[in-house]
C-alpha cells in the first residue's frame, strides 16, 4: 500500500510524504531561523519535533541539537546513517496510521506551520561553490557558437568534468532580485572596451548538489563512495552576463560575468527521495580514467522547465523543457574529480551541474543557446527576447513523476532589476 500522510496533500503537490525536502525558515518576523521539512502546504518545524524528544533513534537522540541550528550544516555533517534515521522517523510521524503527532493537538499546533506564513531562507551556510560544465549538448552548442562546428568540444572535456570555482557570497535564495551587473565587454574596432550594464544577461537552468560529510585535505573521495558525501539536490539559476564573460574568460575562465548572483531553490531534495527515479547515465566514450570509472553510473529522471515572465506581462512563457538525465558527467564523478587532487570539501559546499541542455532546441537551458547568441529572437507570447530585459522574471521548476505523486523541488525564481545609479 502506498505511503500516505494524515496531512492532506494535493496530487499535484511537489511535497508529498515520499519527498520530505529540507529547508530553513522563519515562522514570523524577527523569529529565529530553524530547520524544517515540507509536506503539502505545511512545513514541519524540526526544532519542535526535536524538543518533544521524537528524534529518538540511536544516532539522533544524541545529536538532536542539529535541529536547533540556523542552518542544516550540522545535520549534513552527521552523514547518511543520520539522514536515513531522520527520514524514517519523519515518515513514521507523518503517516496516516501513526497517532503520535496526528492525535496530539498541542504539538501539531506548534510543529505544523502553513507555508504561506513563513519566510524561507538559505538552507545551508555555503563555504565554497563550484560550477561544473557537465552537459555535452550545452558544451557542443556553446562551442559551435563561439568556435564553429568543426571542433566545438575541446578534447579534455571528454576526459574530465570541467569546472570553475564560483563565488559563494553571492548565492541567494529564490525570490531575491538580481541587479543587472556592470562590466567590460568586447571593444568595437579600434575603440576601448565597452563599459556599462550588461547587454547580454542570461539565465542558466542548472541543479546543484549539496555536500554532506566532507573529506580530509589530501584524501580523495572514491567515486564509488561519492554518493555518501551528497545530501541532496536543489534547483539553481547561475545567472550569466554573456558579454562580460566573453571578454574576460581567456585565459582563466569566468569571473565577473558570473559572480554577481546565483539563485537556488529553498528546498533540498535528498538523494534517498530521488532514488526511485534513478536511471542509467549516458554511455561515456572514451571510457573515463580509472578514478572516474563507476560500478554503477546513474542519473535521475527529473523533468526541468524554465519560464520567463516579461515585465508587465500577466503570464509567463515556457522557454526550456529539459531533464537532469541529459548530463554526461554524473554527480558522483563530479565530486570524485573535485577531490582527486586532495581538495577538501566541507558540509554545505555547493556543486553546480552546469547548464542542463538536451538534444532538442526546446531543451536548451539558456538564452545563449535558444537565441543562438541573439541571432534568433524568442517570442514570449508576442514579446521578443534575445536576452533578459529589466523586469523579466525567470522561474525554474523541477519534479520527478511517481505513481500518483510527485517528488518536486518547488521553484527557483529571480527578477532582473536595473543597475544601481
């Protein structure tokens, strides 16, 4: 029989009892941030569940203070056995057949908070943020645009998950406005470089892995054990100023074209919740080097969409329909490669996948690809777009389709606002 909660959950909800994603919230203005889990239209206040002594398993009974923190980092550091214990406890407490929470009106009143009454915050303290380049379709399209179709993907791309080190300080929660960045662009003929607001502002449909237990400096993580170091996934929009990026990126890669803002969704969906939706990863040719060769190479069947709502428009338009399963390099390969030189990861580190594009034009994950660098403008219900204009809102969503339920991520949204005077 399918698992069912005593809390009513609409069939279209992203947050049934099969999901239980983690976040951090304030129940009211001025209140202390605390961890929570989403179910239906509610969030379960984990600090109240902990205070009631209901995390009574062999691990969490000694570490329940991890749910009295302003972020999830202490819980992430406990590792997979603690995560499994917490999920099992919460699924039991929320099930329709368990009276402990269902029949305790006082605890229910304290622990169940309507989602529309809370403020969602960044769920983790992000020490470091790395962004990979793991979609072959995205790599091929970008290479074709900038270097031509003869050799669009560099040779090293098929041998290692390429990445750059991003800026953790400008990672923001969904709903935060993004100020149009200023910077330099390519000069015209013999003139000095352009300087001013970016004229080619773009979104990037991505996801990101949240690191759990880290590794010691100098000790790489085995690719076949890397999943134990990943707590879960969030939606991510790695906003990009294409004109700034194009002028600056040789020889050291992206800098100001990326570091002005990266948006993540507030709910972390655990790998355990995603496991029913695992699928085979693409065949890798040539075979990866031994340290990247996995006994089981898997992705997840996560449907992804990006919508743009132009300034003043009533409705948004779907501009991207993609899927996480299109990624060439897996999450576990990304993490293993990140540590192969001895680099130490820490709880709460964020590993972006890179833009997730598929093989079809409708699955391209950014405007650079969709408009072919502005050569083919999009029509958003009659409104033309080459790149993002001030007032445009980008909304990214993602979910897995189960048998009568969804395991979803909610939304990851941000609106472009004019540069400061």
